[in-house]
């Protein structure tokens, strides 16, 4: 059987956190498991990004998947 292997055929392209953004930010004080922090730091090192950008993207995707998408910039400016 030729062609792509099963794992390659199911590969999904995931968003990567931006390296630098200009969005307004606030402090979010939280604690995570030691193992989560270690994996996050490994990801940050492997992908030349930041913890801040990675957590921002992860929370954005988590909330959107549960019906809480970010408002568009137009929606935000009208409030």
C-alpha cells in the first residue's frame, strides 16, 4: 500500500504563538503543575517563542472550542 502513512495523513496543522505582539496585556496570576511548566518551557525553547504568547494562544483556543471566542476588533471598539 503506497502513499502517506496513517500518522502522516492525519497530521493537523496547528497555530503557533506569535513571537511578538502589540496587544494590550494584563497580569494573570495562576499556578500550574510542575510537569506542565517543564513541557511548556521545552516547547518555548524548541519553537523560539515565549511562555506569554504560548499561554495566550492556548487559552484563546481552549475558550473558543467551548463557545467563548474572542470578539473581533470591530466588536471591541464599539463597546
